[in-house]
């Protein structure tokens, strides 16, 4: 039960990071765009992966 909630939380965090990267990319700030999008992509992929793994583990525990 708790693992499923953690998975949902990780997916929510990934959506917030994605939105932040998009907004920072749109704004005319003096940032390195390659680093912004590269690091943002890595963080989003890691948090989505962790969230999906947690949800899958929670579902497999519920079936037993």
C-alpha cells in the first residue's frame, strides 16, 4: 500500500521537474540549455522509472 503511494509521488515529482525544465527553457534566462535539458531529462527518466517500479512492486505484493 505504501509502496504504491511512493510510486505516485515519484511520478508527480517527475511531472513537476518536467514543467520546471520547460518553463526555464522558455524564459530568457542566461542558462546553459544543453545542461538544463540534459540534466532535466535524466532526472525525469529516473523519477518516472522509480515510480513505475514502486507501483509494479506494490501491485505484485497485492496479488499474493
